[in-house]
């Protein structure tokens, strides 16, 4: 099996498993993950933070951070052509985010954008992670293209305990995540 087929197989298995987790357990861990990220943001000076709108129940809802930690400027991804991604300033999720590609809420196109090198923190989604920072995303390569441009940013991911795997298919194009926040602990990769 070639690497692309192996990743596709892993994605399918992991997504199936995550979607079968007990809802109460997922909600509890997601709530703890958002609290952990809130604690990180609370001690930081005002930052330009790249977040994402949750697409699955196993992803924590990060939108309340805009109200809970208003000292920061928040930017959300908008998917473009050729697997490119730009981040745009969101002040009010109710008016600034609309249904986008893949059914994920994304910012209106005319909102101010953020140059990748100006991002100070990037919170990255993923299906699974390893203790050494390998990330299995959804397969578009959007973050693997974007993250190398964020030279000054603190890059981190939020993960349920069930998203941590001992190994994952990972190649030279996959950007490793340096910091993974779990509901009850933190992994520095």
C-alpha cells in the first residue's frame, strides 16, 4: 500500500472510531480542551491567533474564545484554490462566518486577512497525532502548506485522548506539531 492509500485508510478508521465515541465523554473532553486553551491565552499579551471553526463533535468549539478572551485578534481559515488557505479577522462569528467548502464555517472573503508571518499562535485541527508531533489531517494538505509560512508562530493542537496514536503514516511534507494540548495533560513534541 502506498503512503497516500495508507493515510486514507487511517483517516477512515480513525474518523469512524471518533464518531462512535460516547457523546458525553467527547463533550467533557472538548470542554476541558477549551478551558486549557483559555488558560494559555489568559496569560498571553494580545496576540494574533489563528483558530478554526469546529467541523465535528470531537473538535472543541473555539468560538466562545472571542468573547472570553477579547484582548486577542482572532483569524479563521478560508480555503482557496490549489489547496491554499488564508486567514481572515473575525470579530463576530454570527455575522463574519458563513458556510464554506466542506461544510465548515469560514470568514467572509472581504474581511481583513493576516499575512502568515504575522501569526503569533496557530491552533491546528487534526484527526490524530503522535507523541512526536506527527499529525494526520483531513487530507487536503492545507495546514501543511500554510504552517511553514508562519515562522514566528506558536503552533499547537488540541486533541482528545483517543486522538493520540503511537504511530501514524507521516512523510516529509507533513508539518509536525510542536505542542499538543490534551484534556488532562500537555505534550511538547
